[in-house]
C-alpha cells in the first residue's frame, strides 16, 4: 500500500449510481462514514432510472396498511421454495427477507425513499403455494424533479417508451385516462391536467416533464438524498483498477476523471454496483443461451466493468442459477438511418384480449399473458430449436384499442413503422403469413383453434387468462376472460420479438453480508458487491415485480451497514 501515491482518502468508494450504489453510499453516510460515489457515465441513476420502479419487499412496513397484514414469513418462504428452489442459497434468501423490511424503514425514516405497497399486485406465479395477491410489491411515490434544481439534468432520462409528447412520464392510470379522454369527462379532466402541467414545465425551460414516476422517481428520491446530505459524487469517472495491499485486502480505486488518473484510498472498502454485463458481447456469448444479441433494455454503459474489476481482485462468479438474465420479449425498430429502437413488451399489450404469439412454425407456443421473464424462458425452451424470433399478431380492433409495441392506438400514425419493417400489416391472414414467411395453412389452423377457445373464454392449450396475474394485466371490462377474444376482422398486424433482457442475474458470488467471495468461498477483504453485479439472490428466477430493485436496495444497505460495523 505504501508504494501507491493516493490523491485522496475516504472511508468507502462506491462504484455505480443505481439503486444499489446510492443505497450503499447513503447508508455509509448515515452511519458516519465518508462515502464517495463514482459514476462512469454522465448521468445518475443507472438501470434504476429507466426501470418500471417496482420494489419486491415481502413483509414490508406498508403491507399491513395495504390490506395484507396476514402475510407471513412462512408463506413467503414457501413461495420462494416453489419458484426459486435450489437456484439460490437459503442463507441468501433469508438475509434478503430479514433485511428488506428493515432497509425500507431505515431509508424512509431518513427521507431517502418514499415507497407505497401495492394493494393489488399478484405475484407472477399466483397459483403456487405461498403466493400473494398484493402487499409485497412497492412503488416509489411520484417525485417533483424541480426539487433537484440544476441537478435535474444529471438524472438519467427514462426510456422513451415511458413518456408521451416527447417527455411526459405516464403510468398505467394516466394511459387509460389519456386513451379515454374523448369518451369520459373524468378522463378528459385527468389527462388535461397532466398535459397542461407538462407543457408548463417545458415553457419554464425544463428539458422534460418534472413529474417523475416509476424507476425514474425511485432514482430521483435517492439522488435527492445524496444531494441533500452533500455526499460527493463524480460523473464521467470510470474505475479501471482496484488496489489491494500485501494481504489481498481491497484498499482503494484507480479511476479516470477528465483524462486524469486519480487514486482514491478507501479505508473501509469498496462497493461494486455497476449494473451487470448485458452489453458485454463476450460475456453474453459465454453466459447466455443462444441465440442472443444486442437486445437489452439496460443502459448501454452496463458492460460488466465492475464484475471484471471484482474478478481481478480475486472474486468469482456465482453458480447454480436457472437463468443468466432477467428476460423480456423485445421488438426492434431498425430505422432507415441505421439506429435501433428497442421496445420491451412487459405488461401492456401481450395480456390484452385479441392478441396471439406464434413461432416460426406458425403455432402458438406460450401463454401470452405470462410474465415477461416467463415468456422468454419459454422461447428458449422451444423445440427442436428456440422459438426466436416470434411474432405478436393482432387484428385491427386490437391495435386501435391497445396499440402494438411502438405502434400507438387510436388511429395514430404508423406508416413510418411499416415503411421500416417494424410493423407488418396485411389485409388477410394468408397475406400476413406470406409477409412473415409462415405456413399460411398452419397459421390459419392456429387462429381457428385460438378463436374457438377464445369464444368459450378458456385457453385449454396454454391457459391465457387462467391466473390472477394474467387477469391483472388483461382488460377487466372484457368477460368472461379478461385476456381472451377471438381475432376478428382485418387488416391484421404483427411485430417480431426477440429474447431481450432488462438486466443480468449472473454475477459475483457474495455472502449474506454482500461480501464478495473467492474460489474457496472466503470473503475478499474490503470488497462488497450489490445490484446486478451480484449473483441474483433469486438465482435467475423471477417470482414477482421488483425482484431486481428490491435486492439492489437491500444488499446496498446491507453492505453499508457491514462497512460501518468494520467487523468483516
């Protein structure tokens, strides 16, 4: 250590400014440590800022108030046993369940978080023992971006798919009101207020609307606390090395700021939380099933550097996971200028009545209203080869009501999407089959069979609409099955979907205190890992909404507490 010429000294250096990184930095600060937050990009928020924002924390402080006070540890444990199984260790799962509620109480009490438990939000496998219909998932309360002052521009913008009018964030309630604005005075009033507030923001000079929702709000709450507490952070400062002493302890970071190398001593340790490796082509090729491609919805800066630094310091990757990533079907709009726009088909269109998914054989292969992770898992399990790509197909009434991917509903312009080959339109089903390269007779038989089941309200092939989670995402006004309606008159539309992801689940092996482990299962002294750099506590399974952000916040907090205790 003596040969290193340190430029500055702090107690803890945190790499990455997503939920895990900011949770760790804030916790260190609240526990009396000097924390420094380093972010390699020019924006704060990481994957958190572009996410849906759900946080899965069973037995959280708000669950009882949301009407789910009868949930128990035993029920949650049984559900995880039935969904995660042996993909994660019991010690890690118990650490998550024990610390999650405490983390929420701790950060909320200090004004760093504002979460509300969902009254109704079924777990993704609600038919399995121990599942819950609500209370376990939490959402960030809306955040007024004006509270960030001039730093608002430093917060990563949300995905364009989460905004309308070029910069107005909307949630599901807003979307329903905006779609029904000309049919309901209540919806007109709701939508009108939102649009007026947005244009006032733009007139005041803001680059987008200041009403922040979803993961953007979550990142904003944490960032606001970082600013309020005057925790130092540096943008455009990538770390390129972890320094270790003669005993192998991580004692500092070498980073590059403005072209200048800076060596920062960390008296207590370093937390790595840089967002996983979804954009590292080599790691994807080595760890993902095939086929794969540049199909991730995570920020393109998430290229696995943090994992690489941890491995160079002696840490190893985890094992035993059932999936290396958290999947989502993604459609790709390849524009004429060569740019690619990615759209994640998460919760809006697939579960609605009047849509089917087919593979290259022109056959249905999946419950279209299953979770996004399950949908792609089934794509990869397709035989004799993976069902990649697949197509989402709907009729004219569907696209006018719900839209399809980037094609918006209500008669909005779609010609540009058709011209670039993103949206395929055909007057008849045989014409659509020809344009998609599918067997027209087989596709016709698939539609005929589906329509017969849809008319009866029961999908006996794949169970679309058969669970509470399916129906939660369907159209409650459509009965007897909120997710099933026969495909009616044309023209018909289709978009191609591939096996995308929203982040990686395969990462550095840690213990229940978020300490990175070496090949012998021993902690690497001074090195902590959280977020998507950490081997998922769910082992690549996806039990419910928010099982990435929940562990990220929790184990960032766990790492901060352990560093403050200084007994590791």
